């Protein structure tokens, strides 16, 4: 996946990020195996439901109906008990296969997840320079925004200190982001993590 992912994220593709985890052959193989097992499981569960619905609940008149069919010149037909025995046999086969498929899914899931994390780690490492460049731009913009917010807050503070209510002054303060000089603000948390990330 290497170069392809880097090209997609560094701007050479000029589009939205399109790196696909399935481009990693090892992950794709394990994930496809898991998806195939899940598809097989769904098909078996459907088959089991169909078989369960095949049982006839009321057989009291079955012998009479078969005898009347014979008298009308028809075929005796099959005993429902024989048909049910076949259904039971098929249900047993399906139940056995369901148990195997469920166990296979249980075993395959951590394998696919391990490959997913490995592939994601590789992609992340390849894209770190491009992402760090973006984070630097955000950090620079955040510093400029912080300075502008400081100016706007000081403006509001001066009005309030002069006894002027903020009746027409809009938009309301952008307090949720906080300021970089407030160690508990979102801006400050983000800025500290960004500095750590960029060092």
C-alpha cells in the first residue's frame, strides 16, 4: 500500500483522502475470509429457519387424507413422519455446520483484527509527515485565532467594564474553545498534544 497511500494523502491525487485499508493484501485476505464465513453463517441460519418451518404441526388427519387421495386414484404420498425425519437429519447437519462456522468466525476475527491494526499502523507511519504538516498549519491558525479571540474578548470586556450591555454585539463569545493561556481549555489541551506530536 505504501507509496499509493502517501500519494493519496499528500495532495498529488488532488482529491479527498481515498486510501483503502483493503489495498493491504494481507489484511484484505483475512478480512475477506472473515466476511465469507459471516456470509456462510447467514445462509445457514436462513436454511435452518426454512427447515424449522417445514415441520407440520397437526398430523391427526394425515392418514385419512392419504387414504382419500389413494381412493381418488392418486398417489399415497409420503408419510409426514418420514419427511420430518429427513428434515431432522438436515437440521442436524445444518446445526453441526453452524457450530463449525461460528467457531471459525471466533478464531478468524482476532486474526483479521490483528492484520487490520498492523496495516493501519503501517499506513499511519507512512502518512505521519503529511499529517504533521497539516497539524503545523492548524497550530499556526490556532495561534492566530487565539490572538483574534483575545482581541475580541478584550473588546467585550471593555464594553462591559464601561457598563454597556452586549445587546447588538454578535456573534456570542467563542468560549467553548477557550484560550491557549488557560491550561484547562480545549485549545490548550490540543496545543500541548500537538507540540508533543510534532516534536
